[in-house]
């Protein structure tokens, strides 16, 4: 059965920009990272990450991940699958969306980001939700 967003859950996720991404280490133990994100038109979380970081390697090895989005005592848990986006122009397009949301600026021209992304070893994880759970 395909995932369908609960409208209240999606609204809560879109009102926020920070989450904790949980991935699985080689030994099976959890690894958590604070990340900034945006959500695309299809309801997938877009995260810009460096490709030499544990969260990147963990997600490639085991794509099942979770995100925790909190505001006060309210918390939304998202379970999903991570996908690596390494090729331009999609990598730059998605990163431009993340930059605009996290910095509250106009969306930069993706073409101007490519050299910077290469220098910074940045790429994108796109997480497709399978399930959400809300706690209040």
C-alpha cells in the first residue's frame, strides 16, 4: 500500500526546518544527526549532506531511516527510505530548494551551486516516507 500523508502531519513537517536523522551504523547501532530539510512536491524530505559523513554512508548501506521533527512537546516521527542524489542538475536543483528554505532567501540559481557543491563534497539524500507517527 502506498504512503499517503496525513494533512496535519505534513503541515507540521512543513512548518519546521530541523530534524534528527537516524541511520544504522555498520554494527547495527543507531547514529543520529541534526539536519535541515525541505519537502518536495511529492512529500519527500530533501537533505543536503557531505558524502564523506557517517549519515551518508549509513544511508547508502541501509536505506531505511527515520526522522524526528519536534516543536515543543509535539514530535513527528517519519519512517522512510533514503535515496542518494549525486548527479547534476538534480543535485543542484534540490540543494537550491534546501538553501532557500533554511536561509529564508530567494532560491539561488542551481547552476551557480555546482562548483561549490563539488568543493564541499555535498550531495543530497531524498527520503520517501513510508509511515508517520505524531506525539503531542
